[in-house]
C-alpha cells in the first residue's frame, strides 16, 4: 500500500495459547515489513509491556486469564490511544462486534483467516482502514435454523459432548461435570480429549477458551 512507510510495522501479540502465539509470531516475523516487539499471555501482561514499548498495532485475543481481552482493549484505548488494536478470535457475534467498534478497535477477524489476508489487513489498519469479519448468517428462508445445531454438526460433536462443552464454558470442573451428568470422571476426560481433537485445540486451557467463546455465539 502506498501509505506504508519504509520502516517495519511494529506489532505486539497477546494470546494465552502459547503455540498459537508463537506460530503467529513466526509467520509475521518472516515478512520484512513486520517486526514483533513483544508478546503477552494475558491483558495484565500486555498493559505492562505497553508501559515500556508502544507498537503500531496490537493483535489480541479476547478470552485470556487474569485480565480478559475485551477489558484490556478498553484500558488500552484509554491509556494508549495511538496503539491500533486488532482482535483475533475464534467466534464473534454482532453484539460483540458493535461493542468493540465502540471501544475503538480497528479490526476483528477470526483465527481461521489465511496468512495473506492477515498481512493485508495489518497493512490496511496501518493505513487507517478498519476491517470486521462479517458475522456468519443464514438466509432468511431458513426459519428453522438453530445455531447450536449448526455448531454441533459443523464440528461433528455428539449430544453428550455438547452438554459437556456447555458445562465447561460455565466453569464446571471435570469432577463436577461427572457428578452432574452421572458419569465417571474417566468418561468426562475421554470426552474432553475427543472434543479437543475435533475442535483442534490443545489441552484443558484451549478447550476452556473454546467453550467460553461458544457461549457468545
């Protein structure tokens, strides 16, 4: 883009999923016009980093421990108004999109976007553009459409797995889930492993993050 300066665009990444954050950093670092100057695992850490170094663009997830991304975005806009914010998440809703736009977030995209599209969006943000991924909808004629059913089918989840995912999102422990559903703890753990594989997430923290974001669909 013509407005891009000769110097690299400086970036910070805030995401508690370490493998994802490191992978994203590696992809972006290969581009000569991008420079990663900091990484954080939660909102509190990114605020600390911003007190020492200000990037052109902050790439942040929403569901993080200690201080969640949405709250962090509000604080960052108040304390560091010149930092452009890009939210990179798994799912979103119209309500959440409107809220982030009101805060002053410059972009809201899903984590399944391809690298080339991500590069273009970052460059666009630096040039003053905004980009918000359209909320996935269905035609008006689909009167019987149910978002939970669509989610279940698209991820090949069983009814029991959907029950457990909902309880995980409500902050139930595996033991509490076992007691509530009258199943063994081992059965819960098996369902967790199967869901993690189907949803392509890593460990309990990855599944918890997915479950929380599912609640906002």
